[in-house]
C-alpha cells in the first residue's frame, strides 16, 4: 500500500509541476504549502522563498512584481474571496 501512495504522490507532483499555469496551494492556516515551477518562471520567486508564507504576504510579493501592483493585489484578493464554483 505504501508503494501505491508513494507512486500516487509522485504522479500528483509531476502533474502539478507540469501545469502551464502557475499554481499555489495553501493549507487551512493560509500558508503556502505548494508553489509550482511555473509561478517561479512567471514571478522569479522560488518555492523555498514562498513555502510557509502567509497568503496575504504571498499576494503582496506577487503584486509587487507586476506593472500594476495595486490592481493586481485587488484582483488576487477578490479571486481568493470568491467561493469555488
């Protein structure tokens, strides 16, 4: 059973890492627990820099790296406030 779980975890990691879009996953305490390579490519922020970061700090760091930080920050906050549909 452990081998199956290890294989499943590796397959999931591979799938998430190969996404064309950037993906961050947060835990129930709103800390970054996963940061895929695409986000690093887009924003120049490596996973070690972001893992454990609070969601609001992560959004501030992302927004600061855009051409319109205030607009981007507002969009990120709005997107996070939306319930999943």
